[in-house]
C-alpha cells in the first residue's frame, strides 16, 4: 500500500530589513500546514550571505529547499520577498504548487529602470555609510508606510536595528526593482494558482493589485483592511486565507 504523499510546505519570504520571525504570528494561526520561514540573504541568520542578482537568488532558494528537504511547496513573499518569489516562480521550478504575493511589484517598464536603480543606490549608500537608526527614521517616512501610526513606526524601527547596514545595502543593490524583469505578462498567462494580498490603505499596491486582477483572471485578489504590511497588521485574517486555501492541499 502506497503512503500518502507529504503535503506541500508553505515557504515564506520576508521583505527588506525583515527576518523570518516577521511571520511568527501568521505561523501561530496556521492549521495543519507545514511552514518554513527563511531569512533572506543579508538578513537575520543569513547576514553573511549575499546574492548578486535575481538569478543568483533563484539558485540560493533552490539550494535552501534541498537543505530543508522540501520537495513540494507553496511560496509566499512580502514586498522584496514577493518580488523574489515571483521571479523564482516564473522560472517554473519543479515542486512549486502555488504562489502567494503580498504588496509585491511585478516590475517596471524598461524606461523606468535607470531611475529606480539610481533611487535604490542612494538608499544603499546611506545604509552603508550612516548610522542605521538615522536611515530607518527616513526609510519609514516613505509614502508606502504612510498609514503607520507613530507607535507602529517606532516599533518597526526598533525591530530593524538588528540589521547590518552594509549587508542590507548589498541586497538592495542586487535586487533593485530596476534590475527586475517585468513579469506582468507572465502573471497574465501562467497556469500556476496565484493569490495577491493588498491592503485597502496602501493606495499604490491596492490599485496595482486591482489592475492586475483585471489583467490576470486566474489571479485571486485578497483585499484586507490594512496597509503595506498586512501579515503584521492583520495576522489572523491573513492566516485564515492561507488555512482556507492550503488546508485542503495534499
């Protein structure tokens, strides 16, 4: 008698300046779902590791999955982690069964690449050269974080002080949105099940997700009451969506 195949593992990728612990509250509410939250290169326990491109990250992730014995998996990524997850998925890796994106950009037109690379280089230089606390104060004043209260903003900055500025700078340069190929067309045409979380108070990415859902009819747009970082703001609602969809996977 053949044994039941192992259920897919939910592999989770955090955003820039984060770490695997960012997913703690979501993981606590998962019901019968195997999960693996990874520290990205340059972050958390992997501060000493670096990747030089999206392609290099794709191979890094493949090696990490082998190390952890993961063969069947669903991939969830937030912001930078979402962009990396999207690129990885677009290469059709064996074993990937679904993709979950949270506040992740599918890519810019080629004409906007130089401007974005220059923008990210300015931040990278600051992360390399200035006290981390000073840079974080300005980082969390960016429009994408406008919905944060002063208390939330302060809490986020305190959590991010464990980062190593030069390691963050290296990852920011390597994975700039300006270096990312546009994956809008891939999202429109892929047969891979995809879900996209956006926060109703995150004007930029909520608008982007709404537009994406009209282009890619197979994509599920999940709109939650929150801002850019939904898995921190609304962990229970976030986990409910994962439980409803992944709990039936086998």
